[in-house]
C-alpha cells in the first residue's frame, strides 16, 4: 500500500494552502506522477464530472484537500455554502475513489469537528461527544460526514481510506482576504496595512484570551505523506504541534513579524469562538512524526509570501 515514485497521485485542491504544500512536499520527495485540476476545470460538486475524471485518469492514490474554507466571519455568514459544497466534494471524490479502486485515499478534516468545550488537549476519541461551536457548525458537520464516509466505505468494502484532523494552519499560498481569511493570515494583513498607513492602533476581534494551536502547512504535508505511507487504520489521526498560544500572544508575534509599532485594542463585543483548541498529538508522535517548523519561523515565511503576493518590496 505504499506509494512508489511513479504511482499516479491525485491532489484534490492543489491550489489551496494544503494542496500546494502537498505538491511541494511530494515533488521534493521524488513523486512526479501527480495529477490535478483547477476548480474551473473540474467542479468537485458535480458527481458526473468527478466520475468522468476518475475514469479517465485512474489515480492510484488520492489526497483529498479540496474544501470550501474560511475564517469565523465566512463560516457564519455563508452557512449553507459551507455545508453543501463540502458535503458534495467529499461525497463525490470518496465515491469515485471507491468505484475506480483507488489504492488509498487520505481525507483532510479539521479540528473544528470536535466539541466546543472538549477536554484539552483534544483526543481523537472525543469526536461526537458534545455540541459543536455554532459559528462553524455547518463546515464541521460536513467534515464529520467525510470521516464517517471514509469509515463506512472501509467497513463495507474494505477500502483503505483514512482521515486526518489538522489543527489551524498557515503558510505559503494562504488566503489573506480581509474578511474571509483565518486568524493568522488575517492578522498579518491587518498589521501590515496598519504599518503602511501609520495607524495608531489595530483592533482585534474578541478578548484575546482564546488559545489556538498553529501548524505550518508544509509540516502538515510532511505528516500526510508520512501517514499515507505508514498508517492504514480506521481511526482518525490528529496532526498538530502540541503547543498553543493565546490570540493576544499571537497578535504580539504578528506585530513583531510585521514591524508594526502601534497599540493593540481588543473588541470584546465580537465573538471569541471556541475558548481553547489544542489537539492531543501523542498518537502521531508515537507513530514517529513530529513537526519541525516553529510558529515564529513559519510566520516569517508566511509574511514574505504575503508581501510577494502584494508586489510589495520585502521588509528589511
């Protein structure tokens, strides 16, 4: 079941943060037979189109990283889009992978699948033991459905479909949209713009007290390759660094990275979301994988990536 260098590998969602990291890591490790399509070339919500793609390409291994994603504002504002699009994507890809006898599929879920008030750090077995965070509930339900879809095809047909749950991600090719981005890339943009516009303060949603774990996307890609080669069990696997920071601490690090010198203001009228979300990563550590990129190091790389996309000269 291990991937050989010449096996055909399909990366669904290759243009996104995770998919592009997978492309880099696979190529770095000598895998060259990689197939992919843009969302314009292949709408993964279209069952017939997905089926035709699998019939034509016949991939042997699949990394399912495609998803409609966004931060707290987007998740809460576009609730129907997030549940519908993500349900359709995972249903169509997993079903076609089964129909065309894919050797192995890895499905990327999200740590938001766990209960809002789950005991910390969050173990894999805490899934479905309590209510979800309301703001991202539709997205989380679609991801839970994906997990159960993979488990069900394994149970009924013996398909080697596995599911992994990454923590909050950041890195090269992230989404820096002012409203639809996740917290870290969103802060990078806001602090940079505040510096460029000589603003006296940056206002941050919430109290700053919630704690979050952040993993550099290329480390996640390394973990996915490791699990694709070495893990073949039904149970889900958390992927993270095992450390978290408060949003206030994160903002301070972003401030340092961007060189902003103003003050921070926390708007407590805005929602905090889940109080804490730290994954228990003892399972993947026991399997033999550990992250290698620190939050500070990864943030510097992410900031340079942001600058390059804005066609702004690199910061000194």
